[in-house]
């Protein structure tokens, strides 16, 4: 999935906000790229620690590339993440 990051970066230069890489990519673009790869947090399918994922924030309707660590769940709740995909 290495070229997935390349597809994201063509839309806009990534911005780093509090340790999170942000891309301004329309939701339908990512959904169409890998529609079968999305997992929803409501399905009790959570990413493991120490992995890199793309998440969608319903709060701001934005995508973020996140690294899961011990504080991930707090960010997940605060930023209202609804779905994720492993990179």
C-alpha cells in the first residue's frame, strides 16, 4: 500500500498538526480508492498499537494519517474518528 501515500500526497502538501499528518482529500476519493479496506470503529474493529493508519474525522470532515500509540484512543474520541484504514 506504499503507493497509497503517493496518491494522497498529490492532492496537497501534507500539513503537520500536533504530530498528525493532515491531507485535504475529498472523502469520495479515498472511498473509491480502497472501498473494501475501510474499517469502522463502531464495528469493534480497532487498529493495533504501533501501526500507521488513515482515519476519517466526522468532526471536521477531514482525513488524517495517524500512528496508533497509547494516546490514540483519546485522539480518536476528541477528533470524532469514525473509520480507519491501515497503510
